[in-house]
C-alpha cells in the first residue's frame, strides 16, 4: 500500500543511455558534495540526526494522500517542502538520501541511473521551489502561500520535463510524445503536491515561524536568480521541447545516414500537429492536449487496476 | 511496525550471503552496466545475462522464482519507451488503421523496444539480488568503503533506522483521519477537494514537526551517549582472497555475456 504512490519519475536502469546517466552523475555529485559542505557548516554534528530524520519523514509523508475523484488520489512527494522548510542544501541532501534508499531497498529507481533520479527529483525541484519562495520570503503570508503552491507545481513540472528530455536524448522516447505526455500527467500530480505543500507549510509557519526564517536566511540572491531562471526555462522550453529531433535521429544525423534511412512510419499525429488544424501553434497545443489526456487516461486505468488488486489483497489479508 | 515489513533481505547462509558486501555491490553494478552496453537485439546475450541472474539466484539459495516474481516493478515505466515502436525507421512488420490513417510498427522499433524493456528487467533482478543477500547496514558499509561520502552514508543509515518509526507515526495520522471521517452509505462524503487537500497538508505539516522534534530529542540522546559526529561499527569488513576470487569469476562471466553480445 505504501508504495502505490504514483512515482512515475523514478527512472529504472536500462532506460537511459550510459552517456546521459554519466552526465547526470557528474552534475548530481557536484551538487551533493556542495550540499554536504554547506550543510555541515550550518548544522555541524547535528546534521546526521536532522537530515536522516527528515529523509525518513519525506518517505513516511509519501504515505499520506487524499481522495480526489474516481479512485485517484492526490499525493505528497516532498522535494519542495524539504527545500523551503530546511533550506535548499539540506533539502537536496535529504532528497538524495530518500532516492538512494528507495533504489537500494525497494528497487524503486535504478542504481546506475541514480544520478539522473537525484537530478530530477532532488536538485531540479529544490532550485525551482526554493528560488521562487526566497524571492517572496519577506512578503505577506498570503503571497508566500500562493508562491509556494505555484512553485511546488512548477517543481513537479520541471522534474517531468527533465525526465522527458533525458529519455528523449537517450533515444528511449520520442520528444514528440514524451514531453506532452509526462507534462500532462504531472500537471495533475503536481496539483496534489502544490496543495499539500502549501497547507503543510502554512501549519509550520503558524507553529514554528522561526524555522522558516532560518531557512530563508540560507540562500542569497543567487538562489532567487537560478530558481527564477530555471522556472522560465521550464516554461519556455516545454512548448518547444516536443519539437526536438529525437535522440535516435541525432545519432543518425551525426553518422550521416539520416537521408538513407526510411522515413519514420509514425503517422498518428505527424509532427505533433492535428492535420485538419494545419501546422500552426494551435494545432500543436491541441495535439499536446490530446496526448496528455490519452496519457492521463492510461495512468488512471493503470492506477485503478493496481488499486483494485491491492484492495483485493488487503481484503484477503484481513 | 517491524523492519521486516519493508526489508526484502532473505535470511540464508549461502556463499553469496557470506561474501563481502563490496564484492556484491561491484558485481551488481557491473551486471547493470553490462546490460546497458549490450546492443539492441542481442538476444543471445540477453538470454545469457538472464542465465547469469538465475545462477546468482540459485547460488544465493533464494526461493526459486524469487527474482523473477519481484522483477516486474519497473515494467510500468516501459510505457515511456512505447513510442520507439513507431518512430525508429525500419521495415514495417505490422500496420493497422487508426483514424483514417495507417500507423506502422517497424522491425527496428520492435527490437529497440524489446531491448529496452529486457535491459531494465534484467537490471532490476540484479538489484533485487543485492538487496536480498545483503543486510542494509552491511550495504551501507560497502558503499562507505567504495568512497561514497561518509556523511551521506550516515544520513541514509539514520534514515533507515527511523523509517519504521515515522511510518508508524504516519499510519497513526491516517488512522486518526479515518476515524473522524464518517460517510453515509450512499452519496458524497467529506468536503471539497481543496478542503481534503488542506487536511492532508495539515497531516504532513504535523508529521514534519513531530519528526523535527524527534530528531532534536534523538540528537540530545546521542550526545548523552558520547556521539562525536560519526557512527562507529564493530564489523571490520575486509576483502578476503575468496571475495576477490568470486568477484573475478563474476567479472569474467559478465565479460563473456558481452562477447556473446558482440559475436551473435
């Protein structure tokens, strides 16, 4: 039951090319080493019990959900809350521990691609959510809450976009489909995350205001700048990323046999547009929506199937 | 809640269980890397790699089919790779009409899709094998010897220790909500979605504060018992001659799989 949460962003081994997986490791290791150094400076020997307990909290918090409709539920994922409440460095460290344990203990996410998972679920959301929160941390609480909700949603979208890009560049997925499908599904998942994160931080702000003041003091202007820049990148890149040439086409173009290859027999939504609407951006948007709806429908059916089976197993156990 | 509710460790006294955890971590990583390096459509090599996984499972005295049964966890992700069926250029093997158009599955696309799924399926078996034969604290030690930052290891070990405590805490919160959520037999229950989200958020916030307070309490207790910023262990974990031999055998077998992948 505890692991039924929709965590489609845990990339398993075998889905990324070794080059991409290695590149992600380089970025992830850089961030982790920095995060360790910075966190150690501010927490000293308190760091291990604090970060360890918070990582266990994220894991346990992912069990908490709320029913939405039709057997689906909103979930808490946690990266945004960790970054805002604990500061970005500790947040990244906590998410790294969560991802590592999930991969090592439950095979939820691969081992060789763990660097990519840390980049997707730890670093990207921390940059986006903390950066945006930090930009308004001295504003009235209402503004802060709205920003936190929006940044939590955006951090999920950012994570989905990075995943789609990694899959696309690895030649595992077509950008045309992966980008709108992953963004579409996570637009829904992100709403649950946004609402829960905002409500949770609202409670924390009311009861322990000094905690958030100290987390806001961790990062300076650099965090605001990088958070806002990354957010803009996600928003601007999302509509265009689906038009990237596919990973396989990249390889083919490099080797110069693109012309000799047979044209792709993919004709369902050519160029990710609807034929009758022409090739304008409206056509792309409608096509993206159809893709997103299809993906969402598949996810809901899958979730129901899994949910039904688990309910049956639970009845059997009881 | 007990540790065994989560942990997939299988108590046995096999050769694999006695092996130094470092050797096992390296074997698993080499196996996963080897799967990633096999070219698309290297069916003979995939078969050989599966044979290797079966062999490793039986030497570890895992229940027959144990690796197989748990290996489908990564399968839903295969959805992400479905598109290569249609986008990889090649000869059409299957065409079917869809909305007044025909779409085709190419032979190269089919081979690529199957290869991606098989690679991931084999790699997951390697990871399950590692978890099933190595206790988590030993695994952490191995990673420490393999130069993973000490502090990160300490954090993950600590997390493992309190996973069950906080999972219990979350279960209590969920039970409390359920106890206060009466619903008529027919008709809608509860408030709006926004209200439900607020309740769930409040629970998460509550769990956060309780965890934070617990971490402070635990830290004080650790200080009282002489903690100086490092978790210590009595287990020396030395790579013996036998560990090197078994690691060498595994590397040779994996290299053989690679050779098969290039030749056939």
